[in-house]
């Protein structure tokens, strides 16, 4: 279950689990852009494996614009959204759909958007790839290090283990 805590810090042993029977529109995959509309407002491309969307998060999509462009504008307005939420906070501040509708976005002509996309989409894709690779390397470290320190595994054995993982 992807909640605000997971969006901020990633999945942990304390993360709630969700049924695999959730409707497809609530399934989150690596590379989806998520936005929390309550609590501490955050926005980011998800890289924590498949999960189910919690009620305090939006999976941001667009049929008209590429996600690198949409994510830019969400981040552009994020500070204002955070201020709105903070001003409403009694227990947990939030924004309303109306706040999203009034956020103004400047859209370039399609040809300019396409030219920008050549660079911007590649940067976003590389950033997502780097996060996924970092997570993979952390898992590998967490698996091998205790075994190496205890002497249960030798360096040569670890190298063979890594080759099997790749």
C-alpha cells in the first residue's frame, strides 16, 4: 500500500500490504507520477515497485501532455499547494480539486513541446532508471554484506552470486 510515508521514504517492513485484487486504476508501477494532496504535499515519480494507491495520493496522468511536462507544472505549483494546505491544517492540511483547477499552466506549441521532449523525457527516464538501479544495488548490498562480514561468504563466492543475479 503506497501511502504518504512510502512516497516520502520508500517501502519498509512497516508498510501496509494490499490485496492484488485492487482495480487497475489503483495499481502503481515504477515510473508513475504520484502526488499527495493531504498531509505533507509531495510529488515524485514512483520507483518503489508495484503497489496499490492510498486515498491520499493521486496517480497523475495526461492524455494530452507527456509526463515530464506535467510533472514540471505540478512541481511549479507545489509550494503554493503546500501553503494552501498549511493554512487549512487543523490535523492534516489538504488541497481541493478546485485548487488544482485554478493552477495556471503555460503550454508551448506542439512542435516546441516535441523538441523539448527529446531532452526532457530522456532526463526523466534516466532519473527513474538511476533510482531503480540504486534500489537494486542497495538490496544486493544488504544481502551480501552480512554474509561477507560473518565469513559465511567469501569474495569469490559473492562474485559468482552477483553474476547469477545479473
